[in-house]
């Protein structure tokens, strides 16, 4: 069977749809720019919890929660990851609603390379020359952008590192993506409700203030948080992970295009130099990952043959 024939079309479609949704999210959140960012994040947490917990409960009752928390350290790890993802959401929504979509997209372009660095520093993984080259070129792009603006691109770096540490924790917490998101949302639910209650008491709440369109967008934001993750979890199990690594660049690419072409954010030639460094680094990294992924089945097959048919005086193995 060829590599193309082995790809599940439904899985591929689900993964692409998820990344497209993530890519056009800025166009959604900018509709809520009149709502304070912290209130938007709180509503995202509350309604995400409602939709995801409801989805899992309909599928299998409450067993998902007991099964997930029965594993060692999962509760503590998901508490930490919930704080990281809420920080990430807060920075992202603030950036989008304050005309910083281009810089936010840079954060998600950088993120895969930050993951590589964390693999080296935390997990003691080793990089090959191509990966080191990609990291060095990306670092040059970030330094260029820092020189251009007189300071590092803090929004991009905050998004990249918070999501990278979030991914690292979720890698070590043995729990599926959707139950993990549900538990994270439950950890954050009471603080989010408390914040919204305080805003309501102070007369500063944007919810139920007579703007039905805004209310609907805040509620729907929770579902839109959950849907791409569900689609991604479905697709990632059915397509090669090397292909997932390539598809992940759909989202920041669409974010960048939306910020420049639809939201009218500036994108100068000097900015393009820094972004080009990042894109070249990602191309090297993705090509190296694709090359190694294609070698693995061949190597595994060779090892299987060596184990199954030991060499005997140079005789050819049976066909």
C-alpha cells in the first residue's frame, strides 16, 4: 500500500478543518473587541466546560472523569496545564482585540521550534544537524524582529512558550485530549464564574446587557473552542503524525493573512525578513521530520525481516 493510499480521508478532512478553524479564530474574536479581554476568556472557559463536559457525559456518563483522574499525577498536571492555557488564551484574545494578530501568528509559527528546544532542555532529547540549523535560523529571525522593534516580540514569545509548556505537560499527563480539556475547564470554572459575577456586581458585565448578538458570540465561543480540538483528536489518530506536523502551519498562516488582508494590520518589508527566517527554519524542520518519518517504516520492516529470518551462510531468505 502506498503512503497516499494509507491516509484516512475523513481523518485528513477533520484535521484540516480544525486547523482552518484555529486559523480564522481572530476574525471571530475581533467581533468581541468591545468586551474586556478577561471577560471573554472567562466566558470561553465557562461555555467550553459546558459543551465539552456535556459532550463527554452524553458519550459515556461520568466514567470519563473517574478514569482520567485515576491515573497517577494527572490531576496536578492538568491543574498546571489549565493555568498555562488560560494565560495563553488571555494573551491571544488581548492581542487579537488590540490589533496584534500578525504578532500573535508569529507566536504559533515559533511554537514548534520552542517545542524542539524544550525537548532538548527538559526531556534530554538530541537534535540532528538539520534541527539545530532550523533552531538557529529561527533565533536569528526573532533577534531581527527584536532589533526592528527595539524589544523582543513579547506577545509572540509569550504565546509560543506558554503553549509549548502546555504541550509538554499534556505530553507527560496520560490523558486523552478531550477529557483533558474538560478537566482543565472544570479547574478554571469556579474562578471564571467568580470573575464574571464580580463584573456583574460592579455593573461592568458585557453579558446579558441587552446585546443579544454579543451574548450569542460569547456562548458560541465555548463551542468553537471545543470543536477544533475534537476534530483534531479524531484526525490525529487516523493520519500520519508527520502529516500533522505539516498541517499545523495552516493556522498561523491563515492568522497572518487575515490580520494583513482583512484586518488591515501593517506588514512591512523589514518584518518580512524576520518572518522569512522563521519560515525557512520551519521548512527545514518539516522536511527533516518528513524524511525521518518516511525512513521509519523501511527501517522497521528491515528489522522485522532480520529477526524473522536470520542470516544463514549467505543463503537468500525464502520469498
